[in-house]
């Protein structure tokens, strides 16, 4: 089975590195971007299977990045990392095109738990086998 690619858009280098190390330990190919411009470039070049998106990106907003990705590849699963989970905030994230969102801080069981991925169709009939 081909290795699956994950794009992490996260401004905080330490946070991006933690997620990247975890995914690499599971056999994923990981690409990281620190801003929206870099993320769009990598997305176009590498065509990832999953995007993890820091909703607090500066420069090009996470909302614009998400909409850009969905226009290009509508079925790309996108998980947003958000600072607070008010119903308005969560609704805005989902309306922008994210498939799910997770409030910071989180743990890897929250982010990559089989139930979360299975609920989004990423295990049964999907590209992931975590």
C-alpha cells in the first residue's frame, strides 16, 4: 500500500514537529508549512490525502486556505485546530469546508483516534489505516 501524505499547516514550529514526528512514526509522509502561501504551494505540488490546519494562521487566513483546497480537491479531509470551541467558531470552521475541528490543547488520541477518522470515512473505505 502506498504511503499516505499529510500536510500540516501550523505556525508554531514545536507543535508542527510533534504532529509530524507522530505521523512519521505511523508511516505517513509528512509535509509542513508555516503559513498559507507555503501551504497552498505544497498542496498543489504534493496532493496530500489529509490536511491538519491551524485555524489561527496569519497572512492568508485559514478560511481562505481551506476554501482553496476544497475548490481543488473537494474530498480532501481537513481537520482544523482551533483555540476555542464556541458554537459560532466551530460553525464558521465547518462552513468554510473543514470536515472536523479540534480544540487546543488536544492529545494524539483526540486528533488521530480511530473513532474520529472512522466517523469521517477515513478508515472504512478511506485512505487511512491507523
